[in-house]
C-alpha cells in the first residue's frame, strides 16, 4: 500500500501543476463553467495518473509471480525427471 500513497501524492502535485497551466491559459475567462472545468480537470488528472501508476505496480507483481511459477515448474520437472523413466 505504500507505493499507492507515493503515487497519489505525486499525482496530486501533477494535478496542481495542470490546474496552474489551465488558470494561466484561461485567466481572462470568468464564469461558472471554468470553475467546473477546473475541478473536473483536477479530478481526472489525479485519477488517471494514480490509476496508471497503480497498474504499473500490478503488472510488476504479476510478472514476478509468473517468473516464480516458471521457476517452480522447472524445478519440479527436474526433480521428477528420474521418476518418469
């Protein structure tokens, strides 16, 4: 779970940077739409970065499990090779 906390903090920081860029680009525009767009942009950016980072962690764990399975299969094949003859 610690990896998720780190990715969440980083994604929040990136989302704040994206909001600052949005504010810079649309500084002359006022109204309720920009407030809603700003909030939506923050949430979407934050969620996208956290989800993508989390999937990298899941993929890494899955790769390690597949490698462990292949190693165990290889070891079992080697150990039972004499019994098959």
